[in-house]
């Protein structure tokens, strides 16, 4: 099979999924590679139609063991026609639970044929004060594995005579029958060092931060992605006592047992 083009689609508030998917895509041989970053709401408005000789590579973070709810509407407009697809589940070293199966089902429902999957490990979004000497994941080894996985995908496509040769292997998890609630919490405290520069409001994936007064965050919109905390140029945004803060304090434990990347490709 020869690919006419490839679409690399991702949602990545704290940019770890973006790093992994970009490393993988370096191995894809196509003169037309298009990136679609779904993180900002305006980028989730455009309709996406995929062709048969196009490859979709989609990477999403794991939120509560599932696909983040904020993307559900985007999926309903995705139109594919037996388009080969690769799915990446990126998680913060706890577990990906049913994310992989759910993501596969979501792309299949829209007309894709998902034939390769992977679970990659990233720094957990809630880890806002990493311990000393901590090397964040994805590390250089993880990114090499992503590149090699891209090569395996490319050679599988090159060897396939038709889409029927792109067979899949069983995944881990169970197909969910419900939609889990999104985690909404009033957990952000803005320190006096904030200059109201607006950087946080511009990167928020759900426009939860007031554009004219950045100290105001709407907890009903906020999805706790922590991008505003991680990328504040003055580190003015911190967690205040809350469930998420409690959870963030347990992150050190997660770092002690680093999980292995899992690749699902025949
Ligand atoms: C609301 C929320 C829920 C999360 N749930 C899980 C989880 O169930 N398991 C896990 O291992 N990591 C979990 N994480 C961590 C993210 O999956 C991980 O940090 C991911 O790499 C973030 O992707 P990004 O950097 O592309 O935004 C969660 C993060 C957030 C913000």
C-alpha cells in the first residue's frame, strides 16, 4: 500500500502526547504530513474527512482511565472511509485502563481501520513539583521507541497489498458502556506574582480562564489538565488544598515504579 498522505491528530495540554506523536511521525514516509493539534477549542471546530489512502495517527492522554470527554463532540464529525489508523494512549504511569479500547472503538465507529496501538508513559499532569534529579517522561529512550514504532507502522503499510492485510491484535481493557464524569474542581490559587499576562488563558483547552483577569478560573469549565500551572511564565499558578492537590502529593510514589511502553502491532 502506498500512502497519499498522513494526518497526525492529538490533544495535548501539557505537551507530552505531542512530543511522542511527533517523534513517531518522523518515521512515516509521505510527502504530505499534516498535523492537527486539537488542544485549543477553535481547532476542534473544523470538520475532518479522511481518505482510504491516508493514514490517521491519533494520540490522546488518558484521563481517569478513559478518553477525555472534551473530545467526544469532535469525534462525531470525523469522517473516514476504511482509513488505516494508529492509536496512542499516553498516560501518567498509573494505568490506561479502558482508554485504548475506547479510542479504538471511537475511530472505528467513524470509519477507520485501527491496526496498531501503543501505550506510552508521560509525566503525570498533576506532578507540578517534580523531585530533584527527576528526568521527565517521555525521556529520550521513550522517544526512540516512538520513532521505532513509527518504522514498524511504515513497514507494515509498505508490505500490505490492501487494507485487508492490516490486521489487528487484541487489546487490554474493556469496552466502556458509560461516560465517566469529567473531573471539575476549584483547585487553583494564583499568587501575587501574576502579572495578568494572559499566557494561561491563551493555552487553556476549554477557555476556563478569564481573558481580562487571569486570576479567575471557572471550575465548571476547567478539566484539571494543569497546563496553566505548568506553563505559567512566573510560576504564579499553584494548587490549593483540594482532592487534586492530595492526588499530586502521591505522584512521587508513581515515579518509583516506572511502567514499560506497550506496543500492539502484529
Ligand atoms: C484529569 C486527568 C486525569 C488523568 N487520569 C490518569 C489516569 O487515569 N491514569 C494515568 O496513568 N494518568 C492519568 N493522567 C495523566 C495524563 O494521562 C498524563 O499526564 C498525560 O500524559 C497528559 O498528556 P499531555 O501532556 O499530552 O497533556 C490524568 C491527567 C489528568 C489531567
